[in-house]
């Protein structure tokens, strides 16, 4: 079978097709073209054809019913240089084996056990924010919450007291991500073995990260370090043949969790605070819930689960700003859909960002409304309108851990501080490996739990939210 039936798409006079628009702003390009063509659409990027799948039936065929006919796409190749073939970048038999070994380590009981660790990390975050509350200065909240997420993931994954290494780990991960993004965007991606100045710096970053992880693994094997953390569970995991992960594979998985658990969770927390500060009525209700459930204290495993409205606000924020903004796939063999065919090697993108905002799927899609996630609304919603953690066999194993961490961090911030966006700031999406926000400039004030005082956003009218007039600006 050859691809004789083509997915509809725009015609471009520019010989580069949509390439420059894609490089400049992929979210707007995908969103506008999906709206213009009413769903799945084909886009030409220079000489390549990219297939943006939006229709739930098309996505289900790629991600569920015919999943073995597709491999992870081109966006994972550069990432593999940083992380190695861990759960995020691997495919085929290796992915199946690693998924089976790793999934039990993220069970709900283990997540519950991590709540005290999350609270301790949140306390350290609150201490940093308190210095800004004392001075009344304006500051960027994003690095603060990213630091909280990095603190949690380092301690939850490696168990060791890595406080002295945290700044170095954060910086190396950030610089490694920058290299990956440049490599992805390059017309001729060069592997790290090519001795360019950028590649030599990247190899030094990798060497430092590998050394940190290898040292922690060695300490766990000798029993010198904390037990009960994720790494300890991975060391104890065995496949059906009784085999454990080797040192190299353990390193790949630890690096994967350090990156995936840091950027996505920190980004989700930052976006949720941003949206709540732009919607004063919802913020007041969330603060009331936090005060009522926590009573001014720290959350525990039981009280975190009672933060129902807080959870819905997080879900709605992840609808508007999904950290995992797109997944790429490449077809391993020809495949036939209802109205088009794909040949072997076809490039496919599936974007939660697009589906989460599509007017065909959502009423007033750019409005922030946590009531979209009441139990009745969730049950009534068709599949693949909302999928921030992926779908099918590749559903993120860390979903419950991430959502719990955001609830802990958010509830503790709101119980301690009033948070106000400065000048009704609009924040730009940064769709890199994950969708992180640009600077979220805020001013905070100490508050007394239960006082019910909430700072109104500087740019709100009669409590109505200011909705996006553009997708990414």
C-alpha cells in the first residue's frame, strides 16, 4: 500500500512550506491549522510532510489500536543523546521490559509515602518565597517552583541528601535541555561525537550528570544511602526471567526521571498559579478549600486527597497549558485511516495543546473553568479531548506522583501567601521539551490561614478572567 489518499492541508508558496512558522511558534501554527481544516491536517516543512492528528479516531489508531506500527518520532532522537534509551525515549522490546519493571515503583502506596518528603521540600520553597514577602519586591516565581520540583524529584528518585549538588544538577539539566533544543532545530543535527565547541560543552555536562548518578547508585548498592526511594525500588525490580537492570540502564532511567519529573511538574505548578491569579473568584474558592482542609497546617496523604477544587484547578490549568504539549511518532509500515493513508516513514504529531483548546471539543475553550473537571463532566467527555499525560500503553507512569506534588506545593503556597501577578502580566508559552512558562512576575504577602484575604489580579474586570487573544502570547 502506498499513501494514495492524502490528508488535507494548506498550500504554501514559500519553498520552505510552514517551516519558518514552525520554528517561530509551533503551538500557534498547529492550533490555527487544526481550526482552519476542522481537525487532522497535513503540513509541509521544507520537503517533509508532517501529519498533525487531531481527530480522536486517528489518534486512537496510532496510540492504542495499532500502536506497534509506530515508533517514537524525530523529536526523541536528540533527547536520547541527553537521557539515553530510558523509558521516555526507548521503544520496542526494551520499552516493554522497562515499563513492566518501572510501573510498580510508581504505585499509589509509594506516592502516598512520598507526601512527607514533598512537604519538606515545599517548606524549603516557602522559606525562599518568605524573603520576597518580607521585602515586598517583585520576583519571578518560575525558578522558585522549578527548584521545588527539582528538590522533590532528586530526593524521591535518588534518596540521597543531594542538597549540596542541587544547583549543579539543575544547571546541568537546564544546559543539557538547551543543547537538545538546538540539536532538534538544526537543519543538520550533529551527534555529540562531532567535536564542536557546543558538543564539547555538552559532553562535559553529560560526564558530570553521569558521575552524580553513578555515585548514588554505587552508594545504594553498598547500603550506604537511603532506602525506600525510587532508585531502591528499581534496584530491587526483576523481570519475568529474574533479571535486574544493569548500571547503564539504571542511569538512563534516573536521568529520565530527573528531567521529566522536574520540568513538567514545575511547569504545571507555575501555570496553575498564573491562571488562579488571573481568576480571582476561583482563587478565593481554592484558598477557602485549602484553609478548610489544612487548617493552616501542612497537608498529609489524607488531606491532599480532599483538595477537590484545587485538583480541578490543576486539571484545568493543564488543559490550557499541558506540559507535554506534543508527541511525535513515525510509521514503521503503511497504515490506512478513514479518509487518508500514511506510507512507511510518515511523520506524525499529536498535540494535547491543540486538542485541549479546540472549539469543536470545548465550549469557550480559552476560558479558565475548573468546573470542566467535575466528576460528571469528566464521565461525559469523549476520550482524547483531554490527555495531558499521554494515552494508551504510553500513559505516563508518574501521573499520580506529579499531580500529588503539584497539590502539595500549591496548597502550601496558598495557605501561607497572597500572590498577585504584577500589572496583569501575560505569560508566553515556551514549547521546548516541555511547555514551560516565561517569567511569572509576582508580588507576595504573608497571610494568616483562614483569613480569606486574596489579592485581586491587577487586570481583572468584575472578577471576569482575561482570556488569551492569541494562542501563545
